[in-house]
C-alpha cells in the first residue's frame, strides 16, 4: 500500500518537476506508436474492407489468419522482426536493428491484424445491400467506399483504438528490436521493465500510471469523436 | 470422447500435485540473486543438490544486483547471492543483511571491435583502458543497476572520466546477454562477465581486449536477510543455504562448474581461502585466479 501511494506521489513529482528525460520518453512513445498505428490503418482498413466484402477462394482461411494474428504475442513478432533485421539477418545491411524505425515496423505488424479484424467485423455488420443500393443510386466506386466507411465509422474508430492500445502497451517487441537504449529507443513500457529490474519500484509504478493516463487521453479523444458521429 | 476430455482437463493440474506435499515439512526460502547465476546454469544444478541434501526448496528470483538488494531491504527474500561489494556495504550497515560470506568470484572482461579504435588491446590497467575508450571509442552499458554496471561506473571513476561526458555511450537497461547483442550490432566496447561472454561467444564478432586487472574481479557474497528487521524471513533455512555454499565439497563443485560446457570453469571458489569480511576484494587471490586461466 505504501508503495502504491509512493508511486502516485512519484508520478506527480516527475511530471511537475518536468524531468526532461521523462518528457522525451513520453514523446518518443507517442511518436512511435502513433506512426505504427497510422501505417496499420493505411494497410489494415482497405484489407479489412476487402476481406469483409470480397468473395474469393481462401477468404475464410485469410480471416482465420487475421483473427489468429490479433492474438499473436508481441514478443514473438519482436523475435521475428529481430531475426530479419539483425546484422546476420536478411535485411541486416539496412542497419535498422535497435532503431525507432525497427520499433515502428514491429508495432505495425502487431497492430495491423487488429485493424483488419475490427474493420472486417464492422463492415460485415452493415447491411449487405448497402453498396448495391449506392450503385443503383449512381454513386461511383470511391464514393461508395467513402459512404460505407462513414457508416462503419464506429467500428473503424474501435479498430484504431484497439491497434493503438495494443502497441503503446506492448513491451516484448519494443524491448527486442529497439534494445531499450536510453535516449534513443527507450519507451514507457521498456522503461518500466528497467526501473523494476533496478528495484526502483515507485518510479516504475509512476511510469505505469503515466502510461495509463496517456492511453486514457488518446482513447478519450477517439471515443469523443466516435460518440459525436453517433449522435 | 467425453472421458478423454475429462482426462485431458486435469493435465494442467498434474505438475502441481507432487509439489504440494513436498514443500511443506522442509520449508522453503526465496533467494534474491543476479541474472548471471541463473543464466550460467549454476543455480539449476546447485539448488536441486541442496534440496536433495536438506529437503529445503529454494526459489531463486534472478534480477539485477540492485533489485536483489532492494528485495532484501523490503523483506521479500530470505537469502541473497550478489556481486557488488560496494553496494552491499550499505545493506550490511543498515542491518538488513547479516552473516555475509564470500562465496566465489569470476572476472570481467572489456571486449570490443577487432579493429580496436581506442587501442586498448593488452592493456593491463583497466582504468587506463576505460580512459582510452572514453576518449576514442564508443561503449554500450548495462544501465540497469546491475553489479556489472556498478563495476563499470567504478572503472570510469578510477579512470577519472564522467560517464555522462562520453558522447558515444549508450545504456540498454537490460541483462548481459541482450547488452552483448546490442554492443555487437553497434560494434562498440562493453564490459562483460566472463561467464556470459563465453555463453555468447559464438554469436559475437567482438573480442576480449582487456583482462586480468584485479579491479576486474567479480566477487559474489551470500547473505542471510535479518529476521530481526524482517520477521517473515526464514533465518535458519537461509543460514543453512549460505553454510552449504561455503561447504568444502560444494566449493570444489563450484570450482569445476562449466568446465565440461565451456572448456574452463566459470567461477573460482573463495570461501575456504578468504575471510568472511564483506566488501573487501582480496586482490591477491584475484591475481592468482587471473593467472590460472
């Protein structure tokens, strides 16, 4: 109990005293996870739409693969990305291992199945006739997509939240491919692991509370947008 | 089919069944220790031997030395086995740790790129080597409060270099294995214990450059957590464990450990040859150990 109180106090102290390293870690965490989620949206929303609306052989297998991907442990993703990017790996010459770019790539791989799965589910919950109806009303292909996306907006925002929530809170992949280097690839979750390992439990807890607060703010913003669309 | 499912459903519970009656009558202790004792496999062999002899179950929690000492201060452990004599002193003085015994040592190496840009190869004085690296090389540090990091900081201090002033110094905040991989990818210098280096040797292009300085000794002490301060601590079992580690027969076993796998022992036993005084690296025994390799 003592430690919990201590942690809350420490969180406020760190924020108020404006520890520059902490602000850097927060900014880095947000930047990496936001870029990864944005890329996952770019790839995942069209894919999800195609899976929901398309009729082609192997569609069920693909959907199952996506649903499995939604549950793959981030540390496994990290391991595979590490093997690809490490110096002895096939893309080692790019020199990407232990960089923010490598972390974005790993988080992108984690978030994409979530975005695809949620998008597919939300598009499938719309009336099947909707595109045909729009077609008969004379809407072009792009316009049809746009209107369907608008209708599926609740689900799409949920997809973004799921993707962002997964990557900002994951530690295994970021640790493996980023290397948790102080001042360059250390993010909130890996900093928590380090501080816990150091025995700095109040600081670790404070970082955990900040992570929670950060996730709350981002999700609150998205939820406000989502609910406004609804009304 | 139904019966099969029934049979399968108890499978996850099976390993727990024999453990239940065994744990109770003999007692168990929590050992806070460092990742090196776990990663080298020392505890995996030692703890079952201890259990066979005494029936006491030891649960090892392998963390950095900083965290292991902190566990003792919080009363979350019954015994500790750590390797940062300087840091240990404070916990002995505060009365959290008692009955300290020196158990064994191994040594640290400074490894780096074969090109050796800071020209430290063969340097016998570790502090001078660190000074050269600080001036003309890059370095990857554990940065996790471990005994290895504490040793690194001690060396920077001896070299008269402030770690913060080195532009090319990075901290991983992770264990020795992960840090070796980062240093290798970055092609930089780093400080490593010999055991972990040997275990990772095949994966690394970095080579040993500086070794044998008595300052590079890595000394392990075992302590009992003081039940006077932490009433939940299991003193008699913990004391028995520390006594076991200093037993001549066990000490001899420690001196042989790793020879089969790595071609050389990973630790040099110390309990018979040195006093029990904590925080006092005996340099003479270190020299002979460094020579014996």
